[in-house]
């Protein structure tokens, strides 16, 4: 019975899959736009906006989620965004160096 309550709201409705809200849509739109950006500066700005939207969504789910599952997903996402690398293209804080940017 406890696992059922973990996935349902106080009215007994399942809350695992719901229509995405504004911050989640913003995360997806800005994320896709960052991959299509023509300059690294614009790509960085769009990645930052995407991450900001995801953090807003995670905060909302952590503190206002309708079920234990949604609050847990929000907290896990928030923890990952806060403790993870600032840029997914970096590994352990060290930027990757491509062959084209090395001096010969």
C-alpha cells in the first residue's frame, strides 16, 4: 500500500506521467536551440537558460510535487544540477581540447 501512495496524489490519482509544465517545456526548447546555435556564445547562453528552466522545475517538484515520486524526482534532478559539472562538455571541471584547437 505504501508504494501505491508513493505514486499517487492525495485523491488516489496517479502522478507519474503528467503534461509537461512551462519550465520543463523551456528546458527542452532551450536545450534543442543550444544544439543548433551558430556561435559558442549563443550556445552557452541557451544552455544556461535550459539549465535554469530545469532547476526551476526541479525546485517546484521538490517542494510542491503531488506525490512522493515527483518530489523525489525533483530532488534528485536538483541535486544532479547543483553538484554536476557546469557544462556537460567538460569532464571533472577540465575542458575537453579538440585536435583543431591545439597549436602545432
